[in-house]
């Protein structure tokens, strides 16, 4: 666990963003047991074997979660956006997080890293 990532999440303005970001972080650690996390480009990045696996970014009205190496994933229709190699899920206030689905996708995407 990286203190900079903890500080980043705790400094978010909205309680719902803190909760979603904390849960996404837990999901990544569950999916990739040896994940390395760090703040890069002012966002929490998660790496496996030195390669990007996922990133959390926030805006005023959303928490975005990007999965890298996503070209071979079977994704639910309309849930993610972005180019084939990286897919982004945008969560807004009141949205629920399907932790099992996200953990499975992150695990699959990072398996070849």
C-alpha cells in the first residue's frame, strides 16, 4: 500500500468519490495480489511487472476507472468506453460498483502482463 495513493483518495472532496475510489483500489489489490501502486500524472496508477494495469481518475461529477490491456476482454454492452487496448468505466454519484465483475476483468486483463 502506497501512502501517496491513500492520501490522494482521502483528499477527494466528495464522500461518494472517496468510497468508490477506496473500493476500486481494494478490487485491484484483490485481482492483482502483487500489484504496485503509485501516483503518476496526479492519479493513482496500478502496475503489474512494471506495466500499467489500471488507473483511477476523478472529475467533479465522476470517478473513472480504466483497465489497460483490455483488447481481449468480453465487456458488458454499454458499460465501458474507449479504444480496445484500454477501457474506461465512469461512475457517478449513486452508481453501484460490481466489485466481482471489475475484479474478474482486471484479473483477466493483467494476466498476460
